[in-house]
């Protein structure tokens, strides 16, 4: 017995040893590429396209970060992770940043030793059912069989929702979104529940999306954001402000089309100048060069461009900005000042 | 003149530790022991150090906290308000369930196909070979996923049973429903049941509470008593046979002793079957055997059965041909020769490798995670670890559980082996 315990400890110690190195920025620079943990396939958020190139809203955050740090948005190694292994992968140092529609919660931020660097999508948990069932409210789901990804906040919300409404359900635990899709379409579960954005994305990949409805109830708050390891504040700052740069760029009207022009010489707007490095020394304060933010924005566009390109109303996923509009337009997306 | 000299007596020299065979083994053992202790302490200190670096401590407190998640297959009472420890227990019972079911079925399949493989009938022996080679040469994980996929995709969903002209219908006189969520079979119920007795262990074991059905206890006790009486009857028959040479026919008496008291008891308890019925989204009532359990059970049995078949074949072939020839010469038929002469002798060759196969099956059940069967790897080692962030503790506990399970299985099988092995007197 002793031997087995210590072999287990050896494995964990090996993993932990890799994670203990403090300066992620130096590691990334030395490696020449960014290791980014993403979902193993969620249309619009992270999925390889026909050429095997990862595309999506979460993927774009990593590309922007790679552009800011390494100057090359393609210098990213994407690591597809299931919900069960994502935190271990981050803690062990296998990835530098986790951009995998992960909900920011108190215990994850503190007990699990993650540092969420912001929110890139404000979401909530919803339910999807086949139209032919004729269900109009989540409270009609008494006795239903529900497909649920294990190790998620949605799993806990689901248990709470059914218990507080005093109705029963049968959970079918699954590992990946693809598996959920297959089980749901085969009718092995009546309901698929996850974040509403995930439902929209999953439905968009169905053969007949209109045969399925997303129920009106949103049963939880799911602020989704990228996370880094707790303890390396320099790296967390870089990641946080890269995301903020994308958000601020939309607010300031800096797009992938005009960023080169605006960044060439100081403009009349000092905040744009500070963001793009033509004024002040913001880049040096986080250990990067002056035009780090310009490169991040040029990688795929500002926050609004990324949203419209990957998951916006004109894509098959068709998500409206809603809560994810800029604060100036009534949404919650807000970057602190670049100053 | 003789000169006698004593052999030179020299004190112990350090070089003897290396060059003297009397001491060299001690040297080697001491060095090895030091290295092992150093290695282990390095591992321990490294673990502690890195846990501190990550800001984590080693603690099993999480087992007492509220789990917050639901589990579909529960052999004991559990809901999302129960603790993580309770969730682990539910998982452990699910693992044990599939392991026991799997071992029994694998043994039956293995013996059956192992014997068939030696058949003189060409087609029968070839079919058995196809089974053995097909199952043991394809990874188990593929079989689990394939069987689960077939069960999910090829069976009707509960909604197909609805309507005036349903696309699917129940089997065996509307008592069994095969759906893509599992098979619903009638469940035994008691109109005048005796209820349950709750067992609540004190202190740290308070999570281990469970309920025992008194009906089940009474029925089992009655059956045991019946079998004891049958044993008495058989003993008396043997004595009469020894004394007179005639054995009285005990078959009908024994049958009555077993059936009548249990039957009476069932009648008194008001035994009836609860049939599954389509209500709302799913079938309600009856016993729900989930597809994840069925698929795992079936694939584990078929896979391990293929290995056991080879072990059984090897065991049978190790018994000298003269034994069966002698049995035939005495006029025994082929199946009696097999069960009375060959198999008992083959057992001593079969059982030791059989232990390994049972151990394999028990450990392979952790592949349940692929199809969402909630075994201990999925509850304690999966969801709990993920929701609490206690990877080291969780995986250690799962590892210790499998280790204990394996040790118990092999102890039990070794005891059985000692009982059935040829006693040389």
C-alpha cells in the first residue's frame, strides 16, 4: 500500500513541480509559443476549422495575448481540455492560460487557486429541448432526463434548480459537448443544459436547428472568462490588460482595419495614443514593448469585431450582444481606463 | 617435528564489507534501504513543498462537505445535499455492483466458450474461436463505447412508446421496456411489507448510514433455514443409503421444503410485481437498469470472458487424456465426464490465472467514465475532485480503494484455491 501511495505522490509531485515555476512570461518567451487551454470543440468559441486552424471567440483571446507577448498571433499551442481536467491542466503548468468558457466563481478564484482576469462573455444557464416535446418552461421538466457536463457549475445549478422547485430529474453525466450533442440527438436525454451561449452554439451545428427550442428560463449567472494560475501577478496583469485592450479598442473605435493607421503617429485622442503606445509608457509597465496592444487588436480585431465574427447575429450561432454590449450601449462590457 | 600454528586471527577489516561474501549482502541491503528511504522522503518532501508553493494543503475535510451534485444510479439514499463522502460511497457501491456482476458473467461465458472451443464439432469450435479472438484482440474501451452506442442509437426513445400507434412497444406482455435510456423491468413489491430498518453508525462513520429492507432479510433467513433443512434431509438419505443401499427419493421433499415456506411468506407479505409505466418524460415504476450499466457489464463480461475461455481451455487440456478415456470406459457420458472428472482436475490450473482476470475486470470497470457510469472514479475521482480541487487527496483515495478491492478479491480467491486444490495425502 505504501508503495502505491508514494507512486501516486510521485506523479502529483512531478505535475506540481512543473507548475511551481513563477515567471510565466519568461517561460512563454523562451518557448516561443503560448499554451492555451480551450474547449474540445464548441462552435463559435473554440473549434478547429476545415484546415485545422483553431477559430472562435475564446481562441481569439489567446491569439491576441500571443500577439501582444510574442508578436505573432499564430504562436499558440491550443490544448483541448474537458471540463474535468481543465483546472488540473492550468495548475500543473501544462497551459499558460485557460480560455474555455469557464465560469468565474468565488471558490474557483480562491480555493482552486485560479485567477480570473476578467469576463469576456456574460452568460447564464439555459435548457434546450426538442420542439416536439411541447415544453414551454423549465418548470415543466419534472421527471425529465437531462444531459449535463460533469465538473461544471451548471451541474451544481441544475441540482439546485430542480431541488428548489421540488421536481425530479435523471442526470446523464457526459464529458464533452460533442458527446452531449450525440446523446441529445439520439434521444437518450430529453434536455440538454449548459450556458445559453453553449446551447446556441450547439443548436447551430444541428442539421435542423429549428426543431429545438431554448427555454426562456435562465437559471444562473455565468460570467465566463479566461483564467491564469494564482500567484504570478505579472502574467495575470498582462492577460487582464490584453483583454481590456480589446474591450477599450471597441469603445475607442480602434479596429483591426484602422489600428495600423492610428498607431503610426499620435492622434488627437490621448487615450487612443496611450493604448496604442504612441504616448506614455504603458507597455513598459507590464514588461512589454510599446505597441503590444496594437498587435493584440490587429490579431483579430477589437472585442466587438471578435464577437460579430465568431458568435454575433450574422453567424449561424446568432447571439445578440445583450449583456455583452459596451457599457456605453447599456451592456456590462467595461474596461478600466488606460492611464 | 611438527609445527602447529594457529590460523592467523585478524580483526574485522572494513574491506570485508565489500570482498567478504559473509558481509557483502548486508552492505548491499543497507545501501539499498538507505536509497529507498532517501527516495521516499524526497518524494514526500517534494509533494509537500510543491503543495505549499501552490498554496494547497493536504486535507480530507472535503469529504464532509455538501456535494451539490446529483448521481443517477444510487444503491443507497443520496441527493445533492449529501456529502462528498456519501457520493464516494455511492460510487464505490456502483463499482462493486458492476465488478460482481461482471465477474459472475465473465466466468460463465469463459467456462462455456472455453469448453466449446475444444468441441469436436468444427462449426462450434470455430465460433468459439471467433468469439475469443474477436473480443480479446480489440481494446476494451472500444467495446464499451461501441456497445453503449448501439444501445443508445438502436433502441427506441420513451417518446416512441406514446400515441395510438406507437413506433415501439413493450416486450413480454407489456412488462419490460427496452429504451435508449435503459431497460425497465418489473420490480418486486410487498403490499404488507415490514418496512425498512435504518442503520446509523456514530461519529466519523455517520455518512455510512443505510437502510435494510426487513422483507429481504426475512426472505433470505427463510431460504437459509430451508436449505439447512434440505441438508438434514439429504444427510438422512445418505445414512439410509449407507445402511440399506437404497437411497430414498428426496427430490420432491426438498423442492417442497424450499418452495413452500418462501411461497407462504411471499403470500403473507402481499408480494406483487410493479410494472414500468410511461408517465411524463420517462417510464416510471419498475426497476431501471441504465444503459451505462448494461453496456459496461456486457463489455466487461465479454472481454474478460474471452481471456477466461483461454484459461479454461488450457486447464482442460492440461488434464491427461487418459482421464477422460477412463471415465468413458466406466460408462460416464461426455457432460458428466466433463463436470465430474475433467473440470475438478482442471481447476487447480485454472484458478490462479483466473484471479488475475477478476482483478483486471474490477480495475477495468474504471473505464466507466467513457460512458457516464457513475462509479467511484466518476464520483470521487471525477466530479468531487473537480468541484473541490482536491486532486491529490481524491486520486489517492481512489487508488487506495482499488488497491483494497484487489487485495480482498485475491485473498478470497486464494482461500478458494486452497480449498479446491488437490489434497495430497
